[in-house]
C-alpha cells in the first residue's frame, strides 16, 4: 500500500509527503557526491598507472581497482537517479463526486463488497489509475463447508463497467478480497495485448540448454522479452545466462533504467575475473499503450519484425557481456502495429542456417509464413533451420516469437 499522499492546489498529488521527499532528494545528492569522489580518485590514480607499468602484476591490480571504482560510481549515480525520480513522482488527482461514489458503492455492495474510499489518479503519461479501499461483507457469501471468495479480477470487471473504461488489477495485487480493509489499485488496460511462442533445441551432446529467456511485465504497461545465450553449452552456460536474466529482472523491478542495469550486470561479470563468464543479452521492450518498441542488443543475434509479407531485420555489432569493463550496447527503436510479430533468435539458430542456404534467406522464409499463432511460427523457423543443418544441433537453439494485437482483436491462440 502506498504512503499517505499530499494534494496540492492544482489537484496534483505527490506520492511521498514533503518531509520524506526532501530526505530522498538529500540522499540522492549524497550518492552523487560519493560517485564524484570515486571518479576523482580514479582520475588521480590513472595518472599513476604509467609509473607502475614496470611491475605488470601491480599494474593489472591497479587497473582492476580503478574499474571497480568506476563501476561503483555508476551504481551510485543510478541509485541517486532512482531516488530523485521517486521523490518527484506526481499524479493528477480527480476527486469523485458524491453521486458517482454512491453509484460505485451500490454496485459493489450488490456483489458483497463494502467500499470506503474511491479516487482516480492520472499518471504523468496520461494513463488512469483507480484506487479503491474496500473489504468483503462478512458472511455475505457462505456455503455449507466453504466460503465464496471474490477475486480482484472480478472487481476489475465491475468497476470497468461503472467507469466506462477497461481496467485491470495492478501487478502483484492480491488475488482475492478479504474481510479486512485494504486498498487495491486498478490500471487502465493497454491498447495492445501479446501472445508468445517458443521453440528450443538442445545441443546434441548436452542435456540442458545454455539459452534462457524471460517475459517481464511492469506496472506501467510495458512488457520486456529478454533472451540470453551463455558462452558454450551445458550446465555452465545455462547457469551464466540464467544469472543474467535474473539480475536483469531484479534491477528492472527495482527501478533501474535498462542501459544502467546492463552496465551493472556487465560490471559484475567482468569483476569476477573469469574469462569464460560471458553471455549475450537481447531485450525487446514493448509499450502496450502506444506500440512503441525498444530493442537493446549486447552481442546478440539478429531480430526480425514480421508485418505481413514484409520483414525488418535488426542487427548490432558489439561484444557480449563480460568481455570489457566498459560496454557499448546498441539501442534500436520501432513502432509496432496490430498483427506484427517480433522474432528473437539465439546464435545457434543462425549457426544452423550457415550450414545450409545461409542466414540471408531467412527474412524471405519468414515473410512467406502464413501462420498467425506465435508457437507455430517459432516451430516452423526452428524446423527449417534444422533441415539446413541436416538435423545436426551443433549449438543450443532458441526461437522466441511475440505477436501484438489490439485489445479489440481476438488474435489467434
């Protein structure tokens, strides 16, 4: 539950009260000052590197220390940014009229729900959030030997009808209402919904794939598809890529920007000092309200966007995570339309193609596919690539397909 908010004269509501807001801003400034100190120490020590080059071990140790200081400075800056963003977070508050409150209260009471507070918040991006403080009416629903539960999803349906705006429960919301007073949050449903499909093949000499993937949904209507390919194959590669996926999810959940999160993960891998601790990272983040899509590639294979017969190929030329202390990730932007498909691949898929007709023909093959189900598309791409390699699986292969549709469309599951 959020902390008590403060409403200004212009109906703008600050999520953090003034005292707490100032403390967060002070902490953010302190973290920035610490970051500056680490950077100054690094600059001062950098001038001493020339003097220590005669001693190779001492020089390498000093360079490692400087890289760690630089990494720590970047972490502190990002933490300062997150604190400042939270401190300045505001919404526009729309008070509910007495008549509208009574209508909502009556509607919920008929379903066994008692309403206490009801208000609407408008995010800075214009999207609406509804807050309801409510509880189930004790013993309203009782059956012999069991008690009827009212789901939060059902409440979302009730208030969607009353508000004339399709709403859904916020991420991580409880599944059911309880007899105790609690505040529940409902968000405006995005304009688009997704269907996903996956096809995988494990290297023929291994029992487990070194590729891992994840679908991460945030509360602001964004879905991130994340694919990582660990160096080599087998359990070690699987562990490495799984760790990258897990760290990425945790950092995004904590509020880190994607680029900063990638730098932190790369720093963690390079700081380990293990030469084989490398993984690719491929991220596709979709804004489900607007269709805008951001692609970030770190040593990853090409991504394809299928729109009918047309296929857009996205590629980047950079190194995987864990190779260099300073990482250069490539960011690409596209705007998706209803009926588009985003196809992400691991390196093993392209390696299989290289044994046959070659990667350059893949856009044509994808464009000719008439399947609408993402699973069918993924399986057909994998099957085609296996035929090109005569059934040999020399590396782990993963195909992720994400289809996007308007909420008014049924799609094809």
